[in-house]
C-alpha cells in the first residue's frame, strides 16, 4: 500500500473527569482527578494505525479549532512521522467531550460539544489531490 490510508471524520478532545459518584439533579459531586485525551473516529483510527505500522502513510482529514484543543490534537499527530495533517482545516472551536467517569464503577456519562466537527462536509475534501489507496470516513452523522 504505497499511498496509504486517508481517515476522515470528527476530531475531538476528551476531557476525562473522574468523580466520586454521579450526582442527582441539582446536587454536587467531587472531581478527584482528570485526564486529557484525543477522541473521535479520525483521531482514534489515525493514532492506532500509526502505532500498528509506523511506515504506513496516513492522511488525517477533518476540522479542528483555532484553540489549545486543536493544538493538542495536532501535537498528538506530530508524534507519528507517517501522519500527514495537511488536510486538516483550522476553524472555530475544537469539538470536545466531557467524560464523567465514576471512580468506583467506571461508568461513564458523556457531554458532547459539536464544535468545528459539525462544519465538516464534502466541500472540505479535495478528492483530486488526495492520494490514498483507502479512504475511511466515519461518524459523519454524529458531528
């Protein structure tokens, strides 16, 4: 596979917050610690493929915001020399998910902000310039 794989879809930052327990409405809980991670189809597939085969050319396609979260996603991709980010547009606010994780049970509740990924549509893809053996597009109905 000389030209590699192009992955298109949502680019998301996950703000993972570990809580003592999920509160009832209008109640309070304590966040015990937090983590930061990438999420969304594009981030997950790109990073996984880059780890599986560092020689495989991978092209990421999507939209991240002009903000720290967008910088974070691009910095995570830059850890893998085989990942091409030239098809990622910077616009608006990066999509994110607050992931509330109960410490005792591991149960998670998700609060999603659609952000820049909601802008993604075919006009952002330059198919005549995209050189890839495979194009994988996903999660297009939840952006």
